[in-house]
C-alpha cells in the first residue's frame, strides 16, 4: 500500500490519486497512519452487505430443506451404486 504524509496532500494530490487508482493509499500524520484513500469501486466492494445467510435445522426455510433432502438422497443413491 502506498503511503504519503499529510503534508503531500495539496502538493502531490495528483500522485496520491494516481496511486489510489492502483490500490488503497495510506495518508499519515506525524508518521502514523491516519486516513486511507481509495477508489469508490474499492470502497463499495469493501462495504457491500454480505447477503449470505445461516440457519439451524429448526429455522431452515422449507424450500431449502427440500433441496437439502433431495441432495442427500442423490448422494446416498450415488454412493450405493
């Protein structure tokens, strides 16, 4: 990850933006990481809501339960052959 001191923000903003196109950029203050600059696409990728769900056997929707049952039966048949 590219790193720039905050004092470069106004003098080298073009360099910072160009580096951010390649990947996140750390901006430091007093030699310590303070901010990150990145593309909007990268930010959206990192903050996208995870749509995966988890269930217990008691909360599994009927449709998914039926699919799981069918797959177990298929695997059982396949194993018996």
